[in-house]
């Protein structure tokens, strides 16, 4: 399994690096935040519209192939979070169906009502960075299943969690304020 994970991470990383490298080579200083937006017009090369369509179709295929894999692990983790002591979701058709419908509805609403992907990235960055960098490691130390953490370790862990939650709260509040003020025309 480790070999499969390593190879897939190397493959995905090389694809992302190649995409960014060739995006910069192709568009130079005129590259947009969303690389796909660069493929809206004439590229100044033969068969430009065919290339535009080919890139958009390949991106759509990529999303169709990746989404079920990501969604499956997302559903499994949310189920484990909400129902930690229940039988596995694979053995409960009713819970599997209701969890799938609820999560797909949530994703559909987000996809339709979030005005820009960058807004979603702001909230993801504000919360995920704090969780991965501070909250999760401190929570592992607080859980201490082997009984090796000292009182000082626990105190530091609680301080890390407090600081991470405080910082994340400020970042999320700032993001919400930025979105609301831009939408009302206060900031142009």
C-alpha cells in the first residue's frame, strides 16, 4: 500500500508541477489565477479552439474520475466522526444512502452559492492550516494512549490548541468581513 500511495503522490505532484510550469511557459505574465480561464480565447496557435476544448474536456474527465475517490473517503470520515460506535457504514444501507444524499446536497449547495473558488480556499486555509499544524498534533499529545506525556507537555498542548483556535477564528472572521464588504461595494 505504501508503494501505491507513493507512486500516486509522485504522479499527481508531477502533473501539478507540469501544469504550472507549462502554464507559465505558455501564458507568461498574462497567466490568470485560474489556468483554465486562460483557455477562453484565441491562443494564437493553429487549432486553438480545438486545444481549448480538449483541455476543458480533459479537466472535466479528471474531476469525474477523482471526485468518487475523494468523496468516498470524505463520507467514511464524516460517518466515523458522527457515528463512532455504530457498525461500519458499508453494512448499513440506510445510513450509507442518507449520508451520501446529505453530503452531496451540502456539496451541491456550496458549488452553487459560493461565488468564487478563492472564497472557499480562504476558509479552507484558515482552518486546515491551524488543524494540521497545531490542533491535531496537540490533540494526539493530549490523548496520550501510552502515558508518556508530562504535565508540561499537556499544558503546552492546550496552549497550542488555544492559540490555533484563536488565530483561526480571527482569520475566518477576517475572511467573512472581507467577503461582505466587497459584496456591498465598500471596498473596490
